[in-house]
C-alpha cells in the first residue's frame, strides 16, 4: 500500500487554534515524537508546539509499552507549558481522549468512546491512545508532552500484534480519512478542552466524559504501587479521579497512582 505524505500547508491553513500546532514540525521517521518534542522543549519551543511523524520506529505507549506506529497513522506530540500544570497533569490523558472521541463521533459519525484511563475505542477496539510525559524540578512542573497516537489509514487487521484488540479508521470508515483535516480538528478540540480545564477546572469536561465514556459498569483490576483493587467502575469524581465499587464499599483512585488497569472484558 502506498501512502500520501502529510501536506504541511494544508494543516497550517486548516488550523483554528491559538497555540496548538502554531509551531509545527513534521518528520518522516523518528524513534518517538515524544523524544523529538523533548529535545525541542529543552531548546525553548513555545507552548502548543506540535511534532508529527509519518512513522515511529520506537513509539511508546503508557507504562513503557511498545506502540506500533506504521505509515498512514497519526503520531503526534503536543508541548504543554503552564504554571498550573501540576494539578492539571493527571487530567491530560482524558483531555486528549475527549479531544479525539468527540470529533470522531460528531464529524466522522463513529461510535467513538473513551475508555478510562487513556483510550479511544469503537466497539471496545482501540483506535487511539494518549500518553503524558513530563519534566519537573522539585515541585515545579516545567512542561508536559501530550502524545497522541491514532490508528488512521492502515489496515489494522493485517497487523497481528494489534489486530484483535485494535481497529483503524480505514477499516471503520471503509476508506482513508483526510489526516490533515483530522489533525487540525483534533488540535482545535484538544486546545478548547485544555483551556476549559485551565479556566474552570474542567467541570463541563466531566459531563462530556460521562456522555462519551464506555468504562462505567465495567469490571476492572487496578494496580497501584501499594495494592490491587478489583471492582466495578462507578463514576468519575474529576478528570483525574475515578471511583470504583469494591466488595468493601468504594475506592477513589487518582490517575497518577495507576500502575496497570485490566478490564475483565478484554
Ligand atoms: C497508549 O495507549 O498506551 C498511549 C499511546 C501513545 C502513542 C503516541 S504516538 C505519538 C507519541 N509518541 C510516542 O512514542 N507515543 C505517543
């Protein structure tokens, strides 16, 4: 299969954001866009800078897992710098997931849902994942990198490593998606949500999350550094805190404490 290369001009023309993507780098291949962005952040790149790769040779998922990143996908990292970040940091994965699921549902007509803590799924098959890496100095957070991976224009069924649990937009939509359009729309949505988180603490985002979520009512096994919690996801207390019903009552878990999350339905 041959792939159309991303058209940088068309992304720039389509941007409706204030800062996300206003400084934009597109590379053909890299290890991980998160690492490229780290280098840019260290050299003083501005808030909202974005790096996109056509393919990654060492893409990283959450918890250091490998992330398969063939040509045709959307692999990008956004630099987020804000003084209030420490308290917002744990909300960023779900901000990214909402910023993808909402437009995929509204504009592309997919039944896209957010699966806690950081996935976008259609029919329980993963189509996108979000990672957050950050740098701090003492208690001060210097920057965060929001990594977004979307299985777009490649045939996920042909990739044994992901075919069972994942799907791609190519398969779900029955043809390729306009990646430039997808990228500009997602940058807009994610920026709006990030600003709302920043401004109002994200109360409206919890309401949107309840609309788009598919995790509540699911049986999970969650590990934190101290213990293992088995139960049913009950509700979101905030974008960074989930409540689980266990045999002994309720447990409230902050996203930062997560070591792993396993769904019984997987
Ligand atoms: C996950 O679901 O585990 C998160 C996946 C995040 C993948 C993206 S692709 C762009 C960026 N670069 C990386 O190496 N990872 C993130």
